[in-house]
C-alpha cells in the first residue's frame, strides 16, 4: 500500500476539515478548506484511497507545501 | 517478364525495410504490448495516405548497413483529416532508434519540406540518444548534430511530439521545441536515462521520478497532455491539429457548430457562487461558452490557477486563458505565468484569437516565487502580450486585482474589455488592504477598519470602468457566448485573411 501526502498549495489557515481519519475518498474530493486571501480554497485529494492521518486542526495556520493529511491507497 | 530480376530486387529490399529490426525484436515488442513504428503511423494517418521518404536509408557505416533498415527513424508524408503532414516515427527495434548521420538527414528533410510547403511536423518519440560509434570522437562532433538548423525554431508550421516510450536525445529535444506534447503513462523523457544519470551522480535514480508523466505534467510543465495508451496519444495528436492551421500564413480551419451549442449561458449563474469568498471550477463555465464539446485543456495539472484551453466559438478556433479560483484562489504563480506565455506564443504564431476570462486576486506573493524570478516571468508575459497580434478579448467575470489586471488583458492590452456586473477592479481584497496598507486589524479597531474597507471598496465596479470607457460593455453573464461570437467576427483580421504578424514566432516556450 502506498502513502501520498496531501499538501496545501497556498499559505492560509485551516477553515474546515470535511473528512475523518479512515474515510474512503475519491480523487479530487474536497478534504479540507483553507482560508486564504479572503477566499475558501478547497484542498482536493490527489488520489483515491483512505484518509490515513489528518495532521492539522481547524484554525491552524498552514504554509504552502505543508502536509495536511496523508492518504493510504 | 521483362525487368523481372530488378522488380524482385525491389520487393526483397522492401520486405527487408518493412521488417524493421527483424522478426524477433518486432515479436518481443508485440509480446510487451507495444506498438511498433509502422503500426503507430497507420493509426496516426488517414488510411492509405502514407508516402514514405527514406525507406532504403541505412547507416553510412558499411559494417552496420545490413542491420539498420530505414536507419531507425521512419519518415514521410501523409494526411490527417485530409490535410498534409510530415512525420518522423522512431523505430526502437533498430538500434534503439539512436540518432545517426543518415537518419539526421531524414529529419532535416522533413523539417525543410514542412517549413517550405507549410504543413505540420509530427515526431513519434522513442529513442535512446546518439548512436555510437557515429557520435564518437572528433569525427562524431564533425558529422552529427553540428548543424545549427537542427534546433532552430521559427514556427512556420506547427510541431507536435508524442512521447511513447523511453525518450532520450532527439525525442526529448524535439519535444521541447514542439507546440504540443502528449505523453503516454510509462514513457520517460529526460536528458539521459536513469541508468546513465545514476552512474553520473552516483545516486540511485527512479526513472519515473526523473522523467515520468507525473513529473512532466505537474512539475516541469513540459508535457501538455497525458494518456494511457499509444492509441489515445495518436488520437490526441489528430485532435490538437484540428484547431491549428497547416502553417502560419493561413487562418485555422472552421468547423461546423455542433447542435446544442447555443442556449447554455443560464448555467453560468448556477456555476458561479454569488458569495465572492466561494470558489468554483472555471472549466465548467468555459464549457458553456464555447461550441459544445470543443474544449481541449492544455497542461491541466500544471500552473492550475489558470486554465489554458483550445476551443471553438462559432466554429472558429480560440485560445482560452481563464483564471481558475478552484486552485490557489486563482492567484497567479510562476508556473501559471510560464504556462500562459507558452500559450500566447502558440496562439499568436498560428492565428488563433485569444479570450481571457478573469477572476484573479493578483500574483501569488512569497519567497518561493521571488526565488523563481516571479517579476521576470510576469514581465515576459506582459512583453509577450504586447507583441501578440491576434485578436484579444477580455471578460472580467469577478475579481481583477493589482498589476495582474494588465496581464489578463486589462487596459488596452485587449481589443475589447467586457465586464460582468460582478466585476471587481480593486487593487487587492479591501479587507486585506485595510490590514496591509494601513496596518489596521478588525479586532483592534473595528470602526476604523470598516471605514477603510468601505473606502477601498469604492468605485471598484465594472460600471465605473465602463463609464471611463476602459471597459467597452457590461453584459449579462448569460450572453457571454453571443457577445464573444459577435466581437470575434468584428475583430476578424480581414486585411490579412485572419493572419497576424507572428512577432512571438521565435520565442522560447520553456524557461
């Protein structure tokens, strides 16, 4: 089984986490919403699989390239 | 029969050439489920249209002549949808399709004919690199790849590359000079193979990481489209060429407008959220504006905050440059800059009018961007845009903030600027501006903060831009297709039969 990191593509703060660890998700499904530049920007699943671990909490700042979660697939 | 022996000799020579690298190698390829070069040509070209050039070419070295049928790179002419093309198909069964003195002459001939006669040139890539001993020593330097013509690109006609296997040497170099590159998953494109690179840098290298589809479609941006099979790659080449003229001195072909293309504008009001903090996928909006089913996105995994796509409106080709807020909120990063510049070069070189659809919060600022020379890329874009001579239409859908307003065709950088009533022409988001420009935070001084936000929001509407005649109209978003159709007709370059000046024809498209 492979593991793929889900990275934030932008600086901002975690506004909403829409999945839980263990959830099955499909490629391009929204996992987390980052607030940046007064917009709600979705972080999409890069691959289909299962949410392995969520590494952030709502309200927490996040940097571009930072891992938000990883997916087992 | 007269001439019997001569005709038998011709048949024998043909059979030898058509056998490529020999039955064993051809069978091994088949067993590996890989198409050979001749099968690829059959799929690429209209049935029965291939006229081969150089079937009887071989290595110039006497000891290699017998085992180099076609000298490893098949070449010739054929038709795609009835239009002439020139093609070079690498035959990996002959010495790994390595570059040699004689097959270099074949490529040069295809280039010259494609340029002089005005037809696209297609490379079907799969090659090991320079052939030894042709390339060895001072003699190798003197006879192979020493000609500056080899890598000179003036875009007299479109070039296309399909990466269909291990691509080193010429397949890589010509892909990087091409206007469209499609890659099959499993193919590799790199300066040198993983094995050679591993030895050179004394480090284990994974070929996929070095030059696989994911790297090239997401990181380097050297690949425009990724597919799973050779068949899909060749179909993609045919499809891309349908948007292009045969050469720079004609307008692109006009196609019939598919039934159902009209009357879809109402969907725009469902696709675009009224709340400006919500994002959406602009590609769905583009699909409702262009002729039904005509959108072909390029580099969809690279620089994603801007979508670049070929499409048709009213049957004619257009190049779409659309902010995509779904990614990075539509903020423009270095990858997006480079993607747009390459697209401007393509459209300007081949007479394809440009349509900008704008919803961007500005350039993505940050240390990473500056280290990657963001200001230089932003100015390359502006310089390219100012040199474009095809019609340019800009539709400001929502935000168009900061300097990037100009990059997306604002001011006189387009022939016509059209606003939707939702257009917002601020310098930056007013809430951010109150904080950044005046250092006032809502939680610390709400009264002053809201006053500043109000001031920064004043006169940022499309109405104000229209009253100053910097926007030529404010339209109902549902009418966008109709308005663009009319304006494309207005700006058709009648004096030159739809042909521009091609001031970008010799620009590089990779940076």
